[in-house]
């Protein structure tokens, strides 16, 4: 039985229905200068859904190593197996969701505006 199926392109609105069927969120990026500077959007989408996440060692993923499993390519399969063991842990799930909430776009914009105001880049009236 095949364990991977190509479902084709899905709209953003369709994604939550598919993610509900995931066991683990994967970020298997090849580490390159470009990906080292990337902030993978999927990281926070997976966390917001409560999924355990396994990522290659990207700096943005490593920042959240307490809830994201970091694995080199040759260790990825073992990391996924370990993530599956803790997938149903309700405390970990709640921590993942809380972390995603603290990193949503509104929070990020507020943080940037606050920083800019503090340093006089923009007026405090904004």
C-alpha cells in the first residue's frame, strides 16, 4: 500500500481539512543559503493546528526546538517516529498552539510597529 499520495494543488481554504488528517508536519528543506534565511510559513501553520513538527536544521525552526524536532536528513525518519509517539500529548499540543498564537501576523506587526516607534522611525500616533 502506498503511503504517499500526490493530491495536486489545493486552495488555501481547503488546507485545514487536509491538515486535520496529518500526523506530523514536515519541513524537509535542503539547507542552503536561501533556506537558512527563510521563515517557513508552514512552521506556524502546523503549530497552529497542534501538529508535532519535524524540520531540517533551519534557524527559524531551531528557535522553537522545545516544540519542533530538528533533524539532519539522515535522522529525519527517526525524528518523525519519535514525533508520532508524542503526537497525542495534549500538553504539547497546547504549547504548540500557544506558540503559533504568539507568532501570528497581528503579533508580528504589533512588535515591528512598537520597535519602530521606540526608535523614532514612525510617529507614536500610528
